[in-house]
């Protein structure tokens, strides 16, 4: 039995609320030619989920929020991430 625990984050950014949910990765399936996938954070939007960033277990909440907000800025608002 898996001990994976689903996590959720709700972030308010630019007057919009964003809902993120973590999902457990999947092992590779050689029969189907599918590679393994890591545990990931997904944005839930209009009943669909969109892969965002790999989940780093034990990551500080503030650090995680910063990474999720950077993804929002880049992929939702089209702003280049700071420091690049």
C-alpha cells in the first residue's frame, strides 16, 4: 500500500485564486512505452489539471509558494521569471 499523501495549496496572486494539488508519480510502463513520472504539483483550473513542477518532499512552504507563483507569472501572465 502506498504511503503517498496528497497535498493542496491555494494561493492568491494578482487578485486571483489558484488551486494546486500534488499527485503521485507513476512507474515506467515498458509495455506501453511510457516513461516514469515524478510526483508533481498540478494547477487545477476549470476541472482540468495542468502539470506545473516536480514535488520536492520536505520543501519549505515559503519556497514552494515562491516556485508556484513564479510558474504562474511565467505561464499564466507571460512574465519572465526574475533572475534569469
